[in-house]
C-alpha cells in the first residue's frame, strides 16, 4: 500500500464560523500587507491564537504540530490526520492533512504549499529550537523573518465584529458571577462554587451561540489563603465565615477569552480587610478613568503606582494593572504589547480592548491578609471608553452569605 505524506480531507460542508467570510478576508488582507511590506513570499503561522485569528480554526495539539500557510493568494491550514475533516469544516480557506506514516510529514506538507528557497515569515516566539531547525532544513528559505510582533500589532485593534463577540463574552462572565454569588455559603467547597459558575456560563454560551464549539470555559474560585495568587487553581477547601473570596469567571467563545474578577467576603469583613478592599476598589475606579484614547500604558501604570504609594500599599501590588483581550487563553496567546506595565509605551487607540485589574496581596499573618482584585473590561472609543463588565464590585454588593 502506498501511504500518502499528506492529502485533502474535505469531509462535509463548511461549518458556521465565529465571523463572516469578509472578516477573515480583511484579516488576511492585513497579513498580506505585512508580507508586502517585508518582501515575503509566504508566512507559516504555528500558534493557536494566530491560526484561529486568520482562519477560524482553533486546534488541539496533543503533541502534534499545526500550521497556517498564507501566501499572496492562498490560505491553507495544515492539520493532523487525527482531526479528519474538522479543520476543513472549521476554517476559512483551504486545508491540508498530513499523515503519521513518516516523521516530519507536517513539514513536507508545508513545503508542498510554500516551496523551497522562498522568503518566509514565522513566529519566532512560538518555534522551538527543534522546529526552527526543521524550518530551515525543509524550507531552505532564502530569508526568514519573525512576523509575530507585526501580527500582534494587527490583533490589538479589534474590528466591530470582534468587539461584539467580546461584549457577549463579558455578559456571559457576568452570568457566571451571579450564579457564583447565589451559590456561596458556609460549608461548601471551592470546587462546588466553581462548578456552578462554569455550568451557568457554558449554558449561556450555548444559548447565545448555538452553532459554536464549546470548550475551555472555566472558573477559579479561591478562598482564604488561596486568594493570594491571581491564577491559583480551585481546591477542595471548605468556605468559612469571614473568608476573603476571589471570584474569577473565564468564558471562552471560539478562542476569545473574557474575564470577570471580584473580591468578596463571606458573612462579615473585618475593619483591616475592609480598608484594603476599599483602597483597591478606589484604585480600580481611578484606573478605569485613565483608560481613554491617547493614554500611554506606562503612564497609566505610574499614576496608579502613585495612587497606591500615597496609601503605603504599593509594595503589595503583585502584577500589571491590565491587558488586552481577543484571541487568547490561559494556555496560549497574549498581546504583550498592550499591557498596563512600566515597560509598555503603547498608546491606547479606538478599537483596543483592555482590562483594569488592580490587585493587592497581603501576606498571611498580617491584618487584612489575602488577595484583593477587581477586573473590568473596557473598549476604547473615539472620545472615551465603555465598560462592558456589568457585575457590581465593592463591599456593597459582594459581602455575601
């Protein structure tokens, strides 16, 4: 039997994608402008976020390589045979499936589309040392170029369709937040509360997007000492009266991540904790007021730093004050050029979507110990910003149970 290195697997009709064909064509046109600017013949995208952004297909790697080859006139998803026709159905453009019959058939499929001796762009921040060697060995490019920064810059400014999807995501996160608030009571475990929020969000996503894929939505609901880190996983810790709680809802809609994060207390809040909580809420309000077109990320950061320093709290800040939203997740993708940090000088402009999320962490044993975090998502407009997170923050609503 002659086994192929790659083949076409157009099994079934195209599915309804997260966006219309015109949206993907506009994104590809922007990418081709990058190719033209740098004199490239093709680009090989390998990250989950860029492949999803330009094609609509969000892959599940499981140790296998995936790619999207974009030339001046073609867009081809390169996928593994284990996925059969799913990449074809869920992508805008063409697809090519490589087989497992011989090692490196993935690269042979890439070469089939691009050819050898061409000027080829890649994502240097995603290629391992091993795959960088294979990139050179198989493609034998006359010139290579890292186009990851340019694609990130393109992704940072959202289209109207993207903003509409992100706004739906923020509303879904709110649904999860209310479900969690209604579930919290003394004696439950963190995992019990988290499951209620996750189930509510997934049900809401399915209602809003009946033709979507459903995966990867999650909740981190933390209590007591577990609130000290923003990304601490859920545990079986049992909730107790007086606990500081951290509500974190993360719906995923077709690769688009949104978030709702709130400080809460169960039953009562002591004076020391209330002081820190109110200070963080005040910083949150102040920070959101700074997110306007023309603001510089580093300058916003320094202003909030000064706000905390005046209250002798800056030493308890644990990370930057916000980040971009779009095609990203906790295990892939990030638009690092749009973060509220001291070393980011990006200027906010209409179409950008960014969070405000100050966090203070006081160590165990101190009065007011725990992690305090509020998080809203704002869409930058022509003259100001719209807060698309509607779940309330602060002690007036989030002293529960």
